[in-house]
C-alpha cells in the first residue's frame, strides 16, 4: 500500500509542479508533511537541504529520499518514477507541439503568461522554507522565533547573492557553523 501512496503522491507533485524543483517544494511539503505525515516540518527542511546538495533535480531527489525512507530501495524507485512520469509525457507532447508552432505569436503569448505563475510558486517555496528556518517547527509565533536559523539564513543569503559563493559550500559552511554552535552549547 505504501508503494501506491508514494507513487500517487509524487505523481501529483510531478503533474502539478510548474516551474522546476523549487516550485515543487510546497507541493512536496503538502504531500509528505501535511497529508501523509511521513516527515515533520524540521525533517522536511533537512530534506530540502539534502535534495539541494545531491546532484540532480531537487524534486526528484526529494522523491527519492522520501521513497527510501518510507519504502526502502523499491520505495525510492517507485516515488522517483511517480515524480518523473508526468514530465516525460508532458515534455514529449509539448516538444512536438513546440516544433510545430514555434514561430506562432500565440505560442509566445502562452509562454509569457506562465512566467508570473512560476515566480509565485518559487516565492511560495521560499516563504515556506523561510518559515521553517525562522520559527521552531514552522509555527509562526514570537516565542518560537529561531535566531540561530535566521542568522544562518542571512549569512547564507549574503554569501550566495553578494559573494557568489557556491551553494553547496555555503550549505556545508552553515552545517559546520551549526555543529560548532551545538558542541559549544553542550559544553557550556
């Protein structure tokens, strides 16, 4: 039963996530945290970090991670297939249509209408992840404010945007800073 649930959950993610992996993050969070409770909000934040660090599309990496956790190696395969199946079908059909109508004005208009929706989906993913980082367990409340998470977020944002640092190295640095912080706090 878990294999069918994994396949269908990630089939929905693959079918309805327009705009790439970051746009899929709210959909994945809805499926794995809200609907099925396979992960907590904190575990989902870890999933995002792991999916970003591993090679390949972030949504597919997320599907593989959740599938592995819930159903072992076969679960990882099933969740991954569910995630990519809609893309394989849709991209094949769209490529055929694009080749036929690529010089059409209507095609350019359709593509320009999709851009705002994609930006909104990516912004939604950003705010969802920022909420998890800034507040304990993702619950927005002043007493749940996570100063360490906010500081690490701002440092990472500055390093990537201003200093053009590698996202992978930035994540490793933030992980190292957090590890040192935790070790120091336990020693005190």
